[in-house]
């Protein structure tokens, strides 16, 4: 089925341009757009939102998409947050997290607020 690469609408054969965004449709969505169908599993339980964001940044820098599940920022900042990654990247993600936890990065000068834990 043709898809719009921009809004991911699915079209019937014969449609050449997306009706909504005027983009030329493609035969199949690019690889990264398929993550919607990927099962996400918990790779790590962060102690709080800040730690979760730190790990999220590291994973995303390596090209691993991740979801934060749990406390919402600013609401319950001291509750644990689950970091979920696609099932097929789990091992890779856990290795990265392991490395981070062994050698914590230097403190970010922007985050010199009161400690939150
Ligand atoms: Zn579109």
C-alpha cells in the first residue's frame, strides 16, 4: 500500500500524492517509521525523571528509540520511571545503561539546583 511519508496516511493504489500534505506517496514506510509496530519492553527502572532523561538522551544518541513510562515530569518527580526500548534493542540498551552507571558523567552546570533525592 502506498503511504504518505509525512503523515503516514495509507492510500489505495493509484494515489500519487497525499491529500493532506501534498507529499508524493511512497510504496512502503521507511524503516524507522515502523517502530509503531515494535513491542517496547522495560530496559531499566530509573529512580526519578532526571535519571530517566539522562538515560533517554544516551540511548537516543545511539539511535535507540525509547519511551519513558511512569511519573510525569513536574508532577511526581521522585517516583521511578520505566525506560522502555524496542524488544530487539534491549540488550544493546542495557549495555549502554550499564556503562553509564559505571562511569557517571560530570554534573551538568545547568542542573545545579537543589538535589531532588
Ligand atoms: Zn500526508
